[in-house]
């Protein structure tokens, strides 16, 4: 490839990123802090905002660990197991990517809502359990999809070695397998958290948007935007972005030591 | 003693092991030798408990362990690609089995230090496997396997991933180690020279069947069939007979039983000289001479010679 065309491609890729990614996100931050910190603080410290902040964290704190445990177990089954229906399971995992979140929300209403298929003694739709279910659904594939290829790549020889040295399957998992896949898990968790706190469509259907009760941060952003409260919407958006950033920073602390090669 | 009796194993339609029985006496080093796909690794993995046979039994020290898990067989296993625990230091790798057995920390430390000395890795205890060479990693894996004082040491192509010179060095070292430690050892290899150099006894496998069992010399001198003869060393075909190239002699004059041939090429390999000749009856033959023998014959390409076998030819080609 010639120097000119290489430079051209590079410029094109960079311009694409700047125009489509950096510019909008950057503008949100610019608009957020345009009128100083006190305005931002005002809009993120209203009772609705604080409630939405804690609800968003609470939902992520339930959904992400659930999906992480499920994801690791499923990845083990996909990478190590030999069973009927494995191809089907492999395909089903991607269902949340294929189905529109709004459809997911509606289907949850059909199953758990009033006159739904399943009648639980506690309220699901328009309440925390429904929001958690929707979030679990949409963020389910990430850990599986990050961990399965890592498991395939590391192979099962070190697990066999551990077995010949007397380790039980449980010991082998905790001492050998888990440390080997921890970066895959960490990356899967980061993506799951980002998806969980950012989910809008499915959650908006099942939450009912009761201010101070079932209003998550993304729903709050939408509500403020609809009410022409742009400063409030920007402030809540910035808060969302900060949570994602904090997760990312936390996970990079798990970086591999160079010596492990 | 390890005994495997009438082992049969299929992977799908493929018969990997077909009624295989072997015995490994206490304290001996036995090599399972064969080409890839001969079933040698599967046999080793069945002895280890990493595979289950379709039928047949495995006995270690007289006890039937066919349905015992690898954890409880009292074995040490070394893999071709080391199977190092990459996130652990060399010390933790070697001490892993002892830690699982809940040995006291000072006991583990002392035992690991002792083993690191045996395998020549003293001073490397706090490194990680990624910082070691292939040969060092394999010695670490060996120390790890020996740490739990296994009744049986099983090695699956342990030098297969190493450079030729490291391989030879490590193989000689392993033999010396075996003479010191005397743990009953089974080694899988596809390299006949490695098997001959290291093993007390060799089991030759092909297509899931045992072809011959015996000490290296016996297999070389009295192979049971054409496959074993070809697999254990170079062969020439003289007419329809298989012979070792060093069991052929050349003479310039006709001799009883000799076949006429024309020298095509002479290759000087130092002490050894290889003469490639074309038989008058058709076909080519390779003859291995010493330098003195070749000098005496004053051979040149194009000469007519007479080829004769000194040892009785064993098999039809």
C-alpha cells in the first residue's frame, strides 16, 4: 500500500471516530459543565436523580453478578462440554443481541405482567424485579462471549495436570482455570456493566417510570429531555458516563503482570 | 508394577487401541514407540486415568484402578507442551500437588527446594513459567510431577516441543535422573533414537496394536516384522529382502549370492560412507560402509560392484 493511501485510510478512520463518537460525547460533557459545577451538582442532587442513581447501581449490582456466574458456567459448558443441544445453546446466547430491547420489554410484560403467564406473589412489572429481569436479559451474552474463546485457547491441559496432581474439579477451577480466564471475565463484566446501566428500551417498557421509585438514570435523562430540561438531562448523562468510566478503571487494575507472558 | 490388560478404545469409528496388554516392571523405564495415530498417547492417558478404555483393565501396584480418577492413582504426568500454571511462580508450580494435599508450608518449601536442585532450577524459584526456556519449563513440569512422590511417572512426548540439541541433552539427563530416583516410568515417543537411548524396554505400537515388546537391542537385531524393522532403523531392500545398510558388503569381483550393481553416488559422512547403487535386477540399494572399507575398494561413481548381505535377510519388502 502506498504512503498516500495509507495516510488517507488513517485519516478516514480517525475522522469517522471523531465525527460519530468523540464529537457527540464530547459535546455532552461540554454542555454539562458549560454553566459551572454548581449547576451540574444541582441537577444530580435532586431527590429523583439520587434515587435514579441508586436504582441504576442496584440493578447493575444484581444483574451483572448473576450474568457473570451464569456466563462462566455456560462458557465452561460450551468450551469443555460434550452434550446434545450445544449448538442450540450457543445460538440462544446471542438472542439478546438479535432481539430489539423494546421487544424484550414487551415480552417480559406478557410473561410477568397483569394476566401474564406467570403469576408471582410479588410485583414484577413496574417494579425492581422487572427492571432487573430486563437488564439481565439484555446483558446476558457479554461474559459468555468473552470467556468462551479464552477457555478454548488455553485448552484443558493445565486442568488435566492439576487433576494428576490431586486437585479436585472444584480446586482446579478456583486455582487454575479462574486465574487463567480472569481478564476475559473482567472485560465481560465491564461490557455488562456498561450495557446494564445504559439500557433504555427494555427497561422503559417494564419500569413504569415512577419518579423516585422505578426511574433509572437513562429514563431520567429521557424524561428531562422531553421536558426541555436540557441542563438536567446533560448532568444525568455525565453521571452515567462517569459510572462507566469508574468500572473501566476498576477493571484495568486487574491487568496481567508482564512476567506471566 | 503397571499392568494394562486387553485395553480397547474407540474414538467414534476409529479403533485407537485394539486389545492391547503391557506390563511395566517396578523401577523400569519403558518407552511406548510408534508413529502418530498408533495409539501410544491414548494408552498412556488411559494408564493416567485421563481417558477411559471401552474395555480392559489398568492395574497399578496390583490394584485395579480402571475406574479410579487420576487424582487418586498416585501418578505423575508430564505433558508435551508443559501444561505450566502460568499465573504461578516456579515454586508454586512445583509445590502445587503438596499444597492440594495440605502439607505444612515449611515441608512444602523444603521439598520444592530439594526438587529444584534435582532438576537444576535452583535460583529460578521466584520466576514465572513465561520467563523460562522450553527445556527449563519441562524440567519444572517434571519436578512438579515428582513432588507428590508418585508411584508411576508418565511422560507424553516430553521432549517433542524442544529443539534437537536441548532434546538430546534433556533425554540423557532424564535417564541419569531415572537411575537415581528409580520411579517406574512410561514414556511416549515417536522418535526411535530417543526410545533406544533411554528405555529399558520398548513397546512398539502401530494402528492400535502392539507389534513387539523387548529391550532396544533385541528389537533392533531381531525385529518381529517388517514394520518394526523399518521403524527402528534405516533399511535397504536388496531385491525383495529387507536388510540394514550396514549388513551389506560390496566387492569388486563376483561372489556367490551377490547381486551386481552400478555405483550411482558416494556420500562421505566422516567415519561413515554411504554408497547408493542401482541393482542390475532393477531398484536401488543403499550400503553403509566404514571409511576404511570404502577407501580399500577405491570406489567411483559408475563402477560395477557386487552386493551381498552378511546377516540373514529377515523380511520381504
